[in-house]
C-alpha cells in the first residue's frame, strides 16, 4: 500500500515571540550591594523570560 507513504507531517506553528533569542545579560560593574542587587534582579528576570519561552517552544514541538 502506498497511501500511507504519502502522508504529510505538519509542523506546529511556533509564535514569533518564542523565536526571539534570549536577551544579553549585563555585566556586573560593581560589587556594591545596591548595584549587585539591581543587577541580580535584572538577570533573574531575563532568565525567567528566556526559560518560559524555551519551555513554550518545547511544549509546542511535542
């Protein structure tokens, strides 16, 4: 039977916002508490955004 050999595999549509690369991280310019705290909050926010988008891509491709 050749009917099954011609079937098409549809790729899931991945939203454009999930295809954006992760944001670059800023360098820590100073070891001072206030500067380090602001840097770490920014870095964690960027990481969480990137992790969420990566997880959504993985879920869409399953």
